[in-house]
C-alpha cells in the first residue's frame, strides 16, 4: 500500500465526495499518486425500438464527456499538491473498478458506500461490497 497509488471511484454523489476526502488524506500521508475514476454504464437499448433521437453509443459518449467535465471541476476545487490522474471508463462499475486497480497497480481502493439496508439493499447492486470482495488490494469503504 505504501508505494501503490490510491484509486478512488466516484459517482459524483455526496457520499463519494466524502470518500474522496479520505482518499486524498491517505495519499498525502503516504505520499503516493492518486487516481480518480468514474465508470459510465453502457446504455441499454435496441435500435429498432429506439425512442431517443440519439443512439446508445452517442448517449454513452455524452455521458463520458459530462463525467470528464465533473472530474475537472473536482480537481479545480481540490487544494492538493498531489499528482492526480482522472480516468473515465465504460462498462460494469465493479468490473471496471477491479480492472483499473489491477492495471494501475493500486495500493488501495477508497470507495463510498451508499449505506442501503433492508429491501433497498437487495434491490440495488452494492458496488462497494462487490469491489471489496473481488479486489486484490485493500479496500476502504467510507460511509
């Protein structure tokens, strides 16, 4: 952990912003690199039943561009001397987070948990839990 960079996935939520602060604090403490990741899920649609005026591919590209803008805003608001890289990937969030951690040789993943419980826990994918179970490196889950 002490030499590998910190990977912080974000969905731009308030909880993810809270996790980002922990990630930055740890990166500063260990003096390691920092990578901010956002995963755009591939829009699902069948062109023959398309209602939108754009294709799923165009929609995904627009979502990626918007994510890149949000990430640049986050970087502008940060007060840090860290080297920060931003990455936007497309696909399944759990799979892409794990792939990014492996490819970048992350020393730790810092990820937000949305703290769902009860029925909501069963109805929504728990990305943080799946990442914690599949990651090869330590994972800090922040509430």
